[in-house]
């Protein structure tokens, strides 16, 4: 008979609740142009972020290659608050696919660009490990407004 006592089970650390989100949108622009707009700071500065924010070109870094950095600083138009996003590209396949991950949050974003012909492009954005704070209606509306801004910007460009 042993005096060894069973080890007490330690409570496991609760992981934050996460989810996956997918958004698909068709833009009236050729795939190559849509891809460039999503990878070049000069373009990104014209639409990046939800309504009520702006992203100065000097606050955007896009080293578009696997292992390259993707950073943006969004500034609130109302009070000047700054929101920084830091990511690392995992996959870059022009003009078809971009994948990046945000080490700080664990969110991985995959954007797929499909040529629909006739200067139309479908963009499918799939995010994994999305924290619960980004799942609410207000956050989702902000995401949609960012895509609206992108569509508006694309409409100002010539194919």
C-alpha cells in the first residue's frame, strides 16, 4: 500500500471564446486592381478601416511576402484615438490569395480574390480565432462599413 496521494486536478486555463467569420463581397473592378488596392499603402490609406476612422499612408506598412509585416494605424475621426493592427503575411499568391495572422490576437485572415469576368471580382474574407469582442453587431457593422468604403474607393479608379 502506497502513501502516494493522487495529484489534484488543476483547473485548465479557460481559453477566450473565439469564432470564425466569413464575408463575401463582389466588387466592380478587375481582380488585379482589387488585389493591388489590398496590398499597397497608397491605396489602403484611401479606405482602410470602418466609417469614422482614417488610416494615414505613413501609418501603413505592407511588406507583401511570406514573413513580411502588415501594419496599420487607424485614427478615430471623432477623438483622434489610434488603433494599431500588427500582422505577418503567411501566404501571398498574387492576385488570388492573401493570408496573414495577428500575433497579438491570434486572428488569421484569408482573403481570396476570384475573377468573375467583366471586370468584377469576388472577395471572400475568412477569419479564424476571432475573439468574442469582435463578434458583436457593432464590430460587424464596422467591418461591413470598411468594405463599403473599399467599394466606393474602387468606383473612383479606372480599371
